[in-house]
């Protein structure tokens, strides 16, 4: 009885030692990807070979004889399993290591026992069936292992003759335990194969799930990046109206109305808590009604001075269940403002065309009236001539206003030709000098000797220069100095007209180009708007710089469209 107990203890020790390699292999699989990706750590198959070698070593160290007849050593299990699972090189190394350990620990010693205990005669079968073993399902793998393990265990239990005794010479109970030991080896082999395959299957599933999870996470991050760079304001709500996602453009838009809002505060809060601070109750109720409808909708709302177009669409799971609502908000403020301005421009253009037609028709009877006034003046007494003179001057003044208005109202494209701004200034300088001399003023010309040609309508540019020069002279007292300068700056030609008058306050500067605004008692308020119209027809701009007590400078900028030629001109001072 005591011998059976010791035999059972030895068998259990061998089973425990044989199972060690499985625990090590499972630990390896539980470590996850970091170790498998490390170049300093072996891959799964190589680690399985190492675990099998450790199992062989431990089983050899705990080997014993049962009833002095049967050699107890289950190292054959990790050895055979490692050979079947491993590559050709690793299987050869493991087989040589098992053979070497068997040679050291085999009981009894001797060549025949070495061959029996190591199963070396079945190595060709193991190596030959290794390829089929790897491709087979679990039952097929178990049968292949049993095909090599069964004869090996049968020879180990029955054939050896230790100390002149074998299994046949021991009592039936002990012989049955020896047979149970062989059967245990077969069952353990099947369990080991099943465990390893299922562990590998779980690993593959886990790796696939991790790959799918990483791909899903990347796709989610990519979608988030796309929504952040798309110039649309996007916000997402769940079925209960709580915010689940918001892109950067939407966050910036919300912070425009509520600067203290943060992404953390917005997420997982209802729409009323977020939008209620920047909307009136009627607009908020309208927005919440849109969210509750859970349908595609387009609506327009106003918040403060801003106009927004809101598009909402329901989200659904693949199962058809509701998955929330996405809202896309577009800022239409500038578009609405531009549309309003275009409407105003169209109305003003229509009014301008009508006014131009009317003023053109008025000018004809005015010419007739002036002609008859001249005729009546010649036939009237001299004491009435002064009255006729006043009436005719007012008619001339009215006709001048009509001419300026017609020039301002025209929208046709100017006929242009290549010309030098300096040549235009040189042609006008005698006329400007004569006008300045009558006022007791002086003129300075500062013209760059080399400037590119411009595409100009010379007649219109002369009108612009004369208007600006006369405005400057009218703003100065006697002994004032008018400076006309022309130079090239970057890709532009600048015309600068400067006076030494009293200057203007900012309130007047803001209205200078408003039609009919004037600071002169006899002015019409159409001269500067006409100059601006001429400059714009030449793709140019006008800028006025002035300070009270420091004079005024008018800067006209003309873009250089071609550098085909440049003209030389002397500088007048």
C-alpha cells in the first residue's frame, strides 16, 4: 500500500513538472504585444520551445522508478509536443536536448533504455508528420501525437527490465497503476494539445480584436480630424439632447458668443444649458423644437446681430435604432450683409440711371433757357443786366452740377492706353501754376525721373488731378504751397497731392467721399466722389491723410499692370 502511495506521489510530481511549460507559455501569451514586438524577446513559437526545454529539464530532475520496474519521466510529453509545434531547426535542437538529458538521467543506464526512454526511433515519424500536424484541427493533432506517444509509452511501461523485474512480475494492482500511468500520459498529451491550440486561437482573436480596435480608433481620430479641419460648425447630440461631440469650428463659434465656454463644459450637457445664455427664449424654443423633431430640417435663426443657417439630420445605428442628431451650423451674416448691399447697389444703380436720364433731359431745356436769357439781356435796359448775370451764373452752376453728376453716375469702362503719369502732370503744370499765381500760392513738382507706363484714360486722369489740385488750393490761404509728387512704390505708382492748409478733423475725413457732402459754401459735394470713381475705374485707390493745423495729403495709388517701358522726365521744383 505504501509503495502505491509513493508511486502516486511520483506520478503527480511528474504531471506537475510536465504542466510547468504550459503555465510559462500562458504567461507569455498574457504578456501581450509589447514583448512579442521586442527584438530582444523571442517570438511565441520560440518561447514555446524554451518552455518545453524547461519542462523536459524539470521532469528529468524529478524522474524516479515506480515499484522498481517502470521509469517515471513525462519529459516525453513536452519533447514530442515541442517537436510537432516547432520549426525544423528548433525541433532538431529540442530533440537533441531531450536525447542528451535522457542520456544523463535514464534509468537504468544502457543504450537500449536510452532509445526506449527518448523515443528516438519515432523521431522520423514526428518530423515527417510535423507539417500535417500544424495544418490539422485539434482532433487530428491529438491523433498524430498519440500515434507517436502510444508506442513510446507502451515500450517504456512494458519492455524495460529493471533489476531483473518487469511489469509482468509485479502484483496486479501495481501493474494496473503502471498501465494507468501510460494512459495518463496519453490523456495529458491530448489536454496539452487542446490547451495550446485554444490559447493560440484566443491570442489570434485578441490580436485581431486589438487590430480592429486600433483601426477603429484611428478611423475615429481621422474622422475627428476631418471634422475639425472642414470649415463647418458641427455639433452632435444624443437621443436625450445632450452634446456628445463638437468640432473646433463650432467651439470657436460658441466662444464668440460666450467666451468662457470650454469643450469640457459643453460635452454631456443639454442644449438649453449651452445655448440659453446667448439666445432669447423664442429662438431657444425654436432650436429645441428642431432637435425634438428628429428629422432632416433647414432653418434660419438670428442670434444678436448674427444670422445662422441650421441643418439637422438624425443618426441611426445599423440596427435601425436612433443614434442621436447631428447639427451643422453655417454663419450667413456676411452673406446676408453682402446680399443686402447688393440689393442696395442695384437699387442705387437703377436710381442713378434714372437720375442720369432725367438730368440729361433737364440740361437741354436749361440750355434753351440760357440762350433766351442772353437774347433778353441784350434787349433789356442796362439796370437789369446784373439780374440776368446772376440768373445765368446760377444756370451755369446748375449745369456744372449736372455734368459732375453724370460723370459720377456713368458705369461704362474707360478707354485706356499706355501713358506716363509724369507726362500728364507736365501737361497740366502750366494750368495749375496759372491758377496758383492768381491765388498768391506756389506749386512744387516732385516727379520721379523713371516710372513705368500705366494704362490710363488721360482725359479722366487730368480731370482727377485738376479736381484734387483745386480742392487743395481752395483749402489754403495766400502764400500756401501746393506739392504734386509722383513716384513708384513696390508694384504701384503713387500720386501725392499735399497742401499747407488748416487740415480736417477725423469726422470730416470719414465723410469726404460721400456724395453731396462738402465743407465749402459753393461746393456741390460731387468732386471727390467723382475722383474716387475715376480712380476705381483705373483699379486704383484714394487715401486722405490730414491733421488739424498740419495740412492734408491725398494719395492716389495706381497698380502697375505692365512694365513694357519707362519714361524719363525732368524734376521740377
